[in-house]
């Protein structure tokens, strides 16, 4: 970096003296400012920072000593070193005067160049050192400010990391707890089924196991949904749906929890259909999440209410309970991921703290909003979602009933899964509802068997020894004999990309394990109907 020039002030009433001083002092990076009187010097002193002032003592008007006194009396100039230039005929008194005014030195005329250069050189160097010190101090101040900022920033990152780590540990503990909860009764149920001969008891235990399993599946689905939504991987399958049908499905799903809490649910839903352009499964999921929470966070025998009202260009769906309520400080955070109010142990209701985060994300994806209200602890809560109504009303909407009377026809299945228990139980289930089943456990055997039996439906796992599910599907689809065969991929991988890959390989359907019997029966009814139509 080029060094800033150093300024000296030269004051003398005689021009020739100034010129000779200038000639003697000239050096690189030194600027010599000349003043012919005290007044001129004062003007220059206001404009520049001087490393040294060389003052002639004898000047008309303001002499050198008076100028020095003025300089000492002013904050801006009182630290500038002064060298008086004197003709030498000075008396002790005047010299004393000079020191009093703050002089640091005297140079006697006629000036000896070496003396002048060496004395002024000292001040030149001193000023330079001061300048360097100052710039180091400035740099130090800047870098220490920067260090402070970085320190503050890293402290705040560390705090955030610690908090995230704490929440992760807490989440893993809750997750383990939540997964164990349904597993324990399932294992007990199995033991009871092994020992019990009582048909009614066995039926009850099986229902219980089914409920627990659904709970497990829902937990895992919710977990995956949250991460898929935040990665933008969930696409809505929008259709024209009525709010009423979404409410019905949600109530159906939440019924077991509401009944287990012996709550009374009041539905306040207008009878004229209200149409949404929305994903029916997601809307039912949103409403049933709110209903489940109302049931979970309300002591036994509570009053729950689900109301639907038109509001502006949309519809408000409110779920109210008279349960444990939410404190005002928690309300703003209730929709954050993994937020759970720290309930007393005896009130703990399980859950992962993702339900409401999911509700908020899904509602937002539909262009809607959600809000929570509570008058405080023990005062109940209301969760309200608002969704835009569709401006279309279908002339004829096909509502598929649970059983549309499609003629049942036994189908020939080839079930391929390298997980032997999974293949066997799927086979058993299909046989119990009247279908014919052959089982294989690897890709090559699957192709050979398929060529032999020409099944109506190939139920294929994807990860298989020999050929994988995609390869088996591609191979068979390329043969003319399999144009009438329905290919279903059955896998543990449920991401949109997995589905896409399955469809690209030629699969007609993609289902995620574990298959819900209802879902699967619906699919089979469709296949049976298609087969019947094709005849
Ligand atoms: P989870 O129920 O799995 O803990 P949610 O995201 O569904 O997770 O809910 C987050 C938290 O909000 C719950 O832990 C609970 O403390 C509180 N909460 C949700 N719904 C209600 C409600 N109806 N009444 C009182 N508190 C509720």
C-alpha cells in the first residue's frame, strides 16, 4: 500500500528563507507547506495534519512564539512538535519563552543543512511510526470486531446445534417409545392367539392387533410424509371432492380413537355438497389428524365437535374439544415439527410431534390456512382449517361405494417375494378370499413359473435374487402371452421416484408394504371388474 505523505509546516516571512528550507528538506513522501505569516500558518493548520512545524521567531505581526502559543492552546494542533528558527541573538529570557510555548527545539541561523536534516528527520520518522501504529491499531480494531462477530456467530451456531441435537435425542427416544407401544400388544396378541381356543376372544385380539398395526403404519407414513414434503417430493392427486366425503372418511379413520376415549362427537356439516379441488386422501388425513388430537388430548368422556361452514371463497373446517387446552406460550409453536407440550407423564398421549406440522404443510399445499385457538390450559382447543372452494361443481360425480357389486371371480396369482413369511402370508390371505396362488422366491423362478401358469396377476417384490422385480416385469411384458396379466409391484419403497420407476418398468400398480387389506381388496375388485368387462 503506498504510504500517505508526511506534511511539514514551514513558516517564515521571507520567501527566500522558505525556498532554501524547501530545498534543504526535500525528500520523497514529504510535503512542505509554506506560510509567510502566522495567520497564513493558522489557516494551513486547520486543513492539514502536520508532523512538524518549523517557525521563524522573528516575523512582523504574529511572531513565532505567539503562533506557538496559539497552537498549544488548540486541541487540534497542541501535539504538533515545533522547531523555532532563530537568528541566534536570543537571550535566556526569550529562549525560556520558547520552551514555555511548547517548543521542542531551536535551530540557529545561519542554518547548517546537516543539523536541519537530522533534527527534522527524527520527526519525520516519528510521525511515520505513529502512522503505522495507528493503522495497525485500526486493523486490530477491525479484526477484533470481526472476531467478535465470528465468535458470536459460532456461539449461536453451537447453540442451535446443541438444541437440534437435544431435539434429535428427544425425538429418537420418543420414536423408540412410540414404535414399541404398538409392538407390545401385537406380540402379546400373537401369544394369546397361540394359546386361546375361544373364538370371540381371538376375534377381539385380532381386531386389536389390526388397530395397533394400523397405528404403526400411520406413524411411519407420517414420518416419511414430513420428510418428503420438506424435500418437495409429494405431489397432490387433486380431484373434485366433496368436503362431506372427506369428513366421512376422516371420522371413519378416527372412530377407534374417539370410541376408546368414550368421547361424544357432534358433526355440524351442511347437507348440500361443498366442492374442493383437492387430494381426497390428504384432506381426510388432515381432518383425521385433528380429530385424533382432539380425542388424545381430551380426558375420557369429552365433547368433540366437527363443524363445517362456508367462509368467503372457502370453507372452514373446525375441530373443537373440551380437553386439556394449550397454554398461550405454546400456541405459536404448536405447528412446528417435533413440538410437543411437556405434559405430565399421566397425561402423556404418545405421538411424535409431527401431526400438526404435517397438517400445516398439507393445508398450505392446498392453498389453505390453519390456526389453533385455546383459552388456556384445561379450557379445550379449537383447530380450524380453511380451504378454498372449487368454482366447479360436477354434474355427475362418480362416487365409488365400498362394494359396487362387481362380480367376484377367482384370480390366478403368482406371488414373488424373497421374504418367505411375507410371501406365505400374502398367499394365505389371497387363498382365504378365494383366489388361486403360486409362490416363488427369486426372479428367475418367477419367469419360469409365469410362462407355465400365465397368471391373471403377478404380485412382485422389487429386491429379488437372480432378476429383480423390474427385470422380471420387463421380460414378461415383452412377451405377447402376458398382455392380459396385471403386474403389481409390492415394495417397502414408497417414494414418488420408486413409483415412477415401477411404472416405467411396465407395472400397472405400485403398492407399499404392509398392504392394508381394504386397500388391496379395492384394487382386486377393480381388476376383477376389468377382467369381467374384457370377456
Ligand atoms: P403429537 O400429537 O404426535 O404429539 P402433533 O403435532 O399432532 O403431535 O401435536 C403437537 C402437540 O400439540 C401435541 O404434543 C400436544 O401437546 C398439542 N396438541 C395438539 N392437539 C391438541 C389438542 N386438541 N388439545 C391440546 N393439545 C394439543
